[in-house]
C-alpha cells in the first residue's frame, strides 16, 4: 500500500520548527557555546598512511581520514553490500494530495529540531561530508530497505528525527557492522547495554543486528538517556556514545567549577567531542542541502518491508523458497539470525519485502510447524553425546533435548534421536555468522595464511608476539575485539608475509601439503625441504605430539630457491 506524506505550509512549518527550537534546554546551551572551538580529534584505529577506508569507501588524504574517523570507534563492515530488490505494494492506492513528500529524507528534514551552532567541530565534519558525496551514496543504499521503517518508529515515539541519522554516524547504516569495542549492528550496541534494554542474544540470534529489535532498543535507550539528562538531547547523545556516568561526571565537574554545563563546554573524551558534531553536521546538510548544493540520494517515502509473524522456528532457506527470494536477500533483511534457522525461542518474525509478505503468510499458515525444518534420524553410537551431536548437525544440545523430550543429557547406544538440520549445505547460508567469519578470515591480507587453535592460557598479546603481528590486526582478521576472551578450541587465522624467522628477502615461497610416510620424523622432513623443525611445528600446531602418523598431512612453506634434490 502506498502511503502519502504531505508538506506543511511554509508558515506553519516555520512556526513549528521555531517552537521546537525554543522549547528545548540544550538550544540555550548551544547559544552560549557557539564561539567555543575545539579541534576535532581522531578516534578508532590510527591513520598511518595517506589513505584509509570508511564505511567501505576509500578516502584519500591523512587529514580527511582523521576527520572521518573522529567521533566513532573503528567499525568493520564484514560483507559486501547487497542489492535487495524491493517494491511497493500497489494493491491499494490512496487519492493523491496536492503536495506530496515523496522522499523519506525530505520527511525527516522537515521535522529536524536541533539548532546547529557555528562551532568549528561541526564545520570540520560538515566539510568532510560535503567533500565525500560517494560516502553518502553508499550509506543511503544500505539505508534504503530500512529507513522508512525507522522513521516511522521514531515518529511513533515522538522523538527528534535527527535520530534517524544516528545509524550513519554509528555504523554507516550497516546492520552487519561490528567494532573492536565489541559493539555490533546498525545502532552499535555492546552486549551489556543490549541485554539491559531487552535485546535478546543467543547462539541462534543476535538482536543487536536485527533491525526491528535494535531500533526498539536504541529508542528505549535514548528515551531513558533523555529523561536522565532532564530533556537535554545533546547530553543524551553524548551519553549514548560514552555512557551516562561519564557525561554526568563531566556536568558535575563543570558545576563545581562554576562553568557552563552545555555539551560544548564539557570535558568529554575526544571521540564524544566529535560524535555529536557529526550528527549535527549531517542534520545541517540534510536541512540545507539545496544551499550546500549537495546531491543527497533519495529514498521513496513508502514502506518496502513488512515484519511477518512466523510463530515457530523456520529454516531460512525454506523461508526464502517460500517467499520466492534468494537466500542471501532474505538474510540481508534479517541479519539478526546467526545460523541456518531462526531462533526456536524467538523472536518469531521475519522481515520480508512488502510485496512478498502476503503470499508468504498465506503459504506458511498451511504448513505444519514440523515441516518448516529438515530432520535426520540419528542412531546413537559409542562416544556420542548431545554436545557432539549438536556440533555435528550445527544445532544446540538444548534443541535436541527439547524435540526428543529428554529430561537429562544422557543418551543410550542404539537410541534413535531426531535432529533438525539445515535444508541446504551450510555454505549456502552465506550471511550466517559462521560463513561471514569464514569469508572474513579468507580475505587476503598478506602472502600467507597460518592457522592457530587456541589453547588454555593463550592471549592476543602472546599470539601477536609469537606471530609478529599487532593485536588489533589479529583480532580484526578473526572478527573479534582485542579484549575479547580467547576460548580453547577456537581457530584463528594469521596473515603474514614472513613464515619463518630465517626466510630471506629474495625467497620464493610455495605452499606444499606433505603426506607423512612410514619412518618419517620431523627432523627428516625438515632436512628434506630445508626448513626448521620448529617452523613445521608452528605451521601445523604440533604441540606435545611425539610421533607422526603415516598418512598425516603436514602444511609446509618451502623456499623453492633453496630446495635440495628431493628425488
């Protein structure tokens, strides 16, 4: 159904906006601080060269990189942007109105209420956005499926429409984005804050990436912060970035010193001092895009997605087939689901293109819940356990217990166990958590890729010293933050140009897979290929193993210019 939105008359709009501006306490604070200038500082990963990448958009120039990274934690975008085909529902067409707002950005721009001060921090950020229209073009494409929905949610909560711009600052509107501060999703929630505001996180599902759940959580959090700071939205936004405790301490400090307590006067972290100006710069450009002659890409002001109730766990490949969609497209609209199926404990909803939602709902209602998953019958063998079966079939022990009505974790040899399994090969679910990680780990960062299986006591610091890489790089290659715990058994990848401390600069390294033969030893193999025993151990994670087994495969990095005659 195409929904119409209409412009106020210019007089009514001016009165409405001026009323909003004069009624909020932060605007008076802005006025008193309009001459204060604080240099914008860089945040996130340091800029060491003359180019960088922001939101998967290349940026040239060290100064431009510093401005772009100011105010935000370095955010990783693990997948390439997908172009999901979205159409409006033309089954119902309302009568056209005299003046129609056809662009959702105009709908937002007409309701912006924050005053933008003449402050250097805002100017620096505004100039950056104006200089890099290609960045905004990419952001808008990511926002296209979700912006109308988010705008409606903000309006229903009677909150400032500037908040619709916040995902640009937080994640470049990427629901798959994560940062090395353990934040994830379009609104960049860390696990603790997400749990605090009711965003579910489980093995199957991470609501921080679910557009519906994370938007509700973000608006709940911002509502709380606005109330906490007595209606001051700039304080609330600063707290969204750095925490309410830190902002409250800065306010109390200024009060004690007899200084103003508006945002612009507070002693806040460098990141936060640039974070709020980024949002205000975006709002100023959107409100005055004609003045700035800025081509802000349009998004049709109509709903293009619909939240559909599914009432039970569903295989995502099955759901995609039922909806007549590509699996990648369905996962792109539903990035909260970590695995091959939705969470058996909910939420039981899917986001679908609005033109496909009706037929999908009708078809799904006619299908028994048991038929929405694929099943295998497993006969328990010696050595089996619920955890082993869960790992084998990519599900959880709790699910196996539940579907088989098991009261304990005990299973008997010969017992028949029903297990839900993915309808397709796991690599078909390319946007699942495991496949995203595999794709990330396979991005070529250097000449050679090593693997390391975490053992008890391993830390990023120790491994970075062992493999001569930085902790930040090591974490980034493996989709983690440097302060994340390393759990035994987790497989890490390490990218390096130098596989051995003895490797010469003119070496020509080839990767070989050697099959161990009877009578082989590490020293004999090392001598044969002119490599070191310790290097073979490192490349193959040989810890305390004394003997090699015939048929065992060893990965070797061999300098072909130093090979002996191996026959």
